[in-house]
């Protein structure tokens, strides 16, 4: 008993500082990266409440507003080893893509939380993260860690979609102010303007037991239950941690009627097998005769003749709502 009392006194002595006060336990540290212009700039009216939620949950919050494209990547790479317990991303899917890319590039795993503030927030919808920013922040402090797949695209990274062809440049070429005013409708209006300039690409596509060749006007490699705000477009039985992508390739239509049928199939989720190839795979190797522009999570992913895409199974730790 005397030994226990002495041990307890020793612990108290170690904890005491100054005039008999106990040294408080160190707070958890959070890096809060947000895009002040995402969506309709609604982060501005919610910022203080969000930080208050995290502070009450025991976090010391360091806020970092991005100023230009690529800032999210740099912020994570430069600060990921400074002892942060959690990194929060607040913005659209493009901002999330930057934060995840920075995490992968610094090769240092820290759990990520996502407060969606963009125009479509496809990935947040897939993870059942609330669209309301305050509710999303609360779901982070009360949430659980989910180990999610990440896509490797040549030397780059994507979170939920890599795509080429018709409409894929709409998200990164539509002005931010147009997105802020019109929301998801901005993508549709911009896409309709481009229907007269449809181009197809001759490609060879290899995957798990798959070899496909032909002319394709669109292709998407996804790890999401929705794309562009449309649900069921990526297929059925989508799991975000199963180590495989859902792939959709659309052949070049012979006429306007076939194009309309393809569009209807995409919106309804009923695959038109005569015009589409749909399959699951853990990797893809794609070769094209011409240089092809790609989009990664709605951002420009470069122009390539050859790409190699690999599913990095459960490489991302992200906080999701319980239940």
C-alpha cells in the first residue's frame, strides 16, 4: 500500500507545474484546409461554427485557406509531419483530391475528415457524409475511420473518378463563378454547348482478364456511387474498399439516335450493352493512337497516349458517420 501511495505521489509530482497546478493533457492537433470559394462560398458563413465544433471536441485547430490551384497539395506535403492528429478538408471534390494527393505524396498516413462545400460532392454522397456543413463537422468528431481505396494514375492520384472524352472537361473549364450561381446546372449547360464537337478515340484497354479495342467517346474509371450528381451511373453493388474500380467505356455512336440512347442509359442506370462496356478491375492499361485529355476528380489530369491506373486498396483513412 505504501508503494502504491508513493507511486501516486510521484505521478502527481510529475504532472504538477508552477504553483501546484496540474499540467493539462496535450490537445489533439488538427490541420483545417478549406477552399473559401468552393460551392457558393458558404464556408464563409459557417467557418466559425465549424471551428467551434472541432475546438469543443478537444482539437487545437490550425486553419489554412487555399488561395490557388495546388495549395491543398502543398499544405499537406509541407505540414503532414508536424504532429497533426487529423487533417480536415473543406471544399469540393477537387479540394479533397488535392489533400489526398498531398497525403499520398508525403507517404505519411493521417486520418482525413471531409466537410463538403462544393457544387456536386459526389464522393461525400458515396460516403453518406451530410451535405449540411455543420452536420458534416459533427459527424467527423463523432465518426469512425473508414479505409477507402485510392486510384493511382501514372504518377498522379485520384479519389473517386478518372475520365476522358465527352463532357469530362466541363468541370474544370466551367468558371467558378458560374458554378457558384447555378450549381449543378452549370455543368449541364456547359456540356450541352459542346454536343456539336464530339470526338472519339481509338484505344486498346487491358484490365483483369479484359482486353477491349475500339473507338470510344467516353470512359470513366470510378470508385463512387454517383458522378456529376447522378446516382447509379457507375453501376450496381459499388463498394469503396474492395480493391476494384467500376469501369464504363462508351463506344462511338453511329448516329444521333444512338447517342440519345446512350445518354438515356447513363441517366437511368440501365446499361446499353450494345454501346457500352462495363466491368470491374483492379488495374487498367490504356493505349490510344491520339493524345487524350483526362480529368481526375473534376480537375485537369493532363494529356496522355498511355495511362496505367491501379487501385490502391484501402490506402486512405477517412472519417465517416457511424451507423
